[in-house]
C-alpha cells in the first residue's frame, strides 16, 4: 500500500513540474532585431515570453499564444520566412474554448 501512495506522489510531482509553455510560432526566428521587437510589443500587453537559444518564442499557455499571434499579426511584426499564413489564426476546430 505504501508503494502505491509513494508512486502516486511521485506521479503528481512529475506532472506538476512539467513544462507547459507553448510556442507562439513553431519555427525559430533567426533575426535578433525581430525577436526584440516581438518581445517588446508583447511586454506592452503584459505577455511574458521565453526565448530559446534556437530563437523559438514561448508563452505560458495556448490562449496566451493565440492572443500573442493576433497582436503580432495585427502589428505586422510576424517575421518573413516563417511560412505563417496570416489567416491561420482562424484555423480552429472549435471557437467556444
């Protein structure tokens, strides 16, 4: 019985420590000036970002990522070469989330 309780606690700790960050764009951005402009703009709206060494920008969850993409598309801050269709923000299976 104690083994099961200990195992359950370990699973809960593992799940609680998993990384839940979500990519804004799935492709890395190599232009450091573009990254800086994106981070500065998102910071104005209180969106905290994490930038990986490869140039991938992440935020805390899916809804924040969607909001960030909408802001960046609206402000024309999406770097060229990402292959991102500006209409892709409307590619959703469900709209009531």
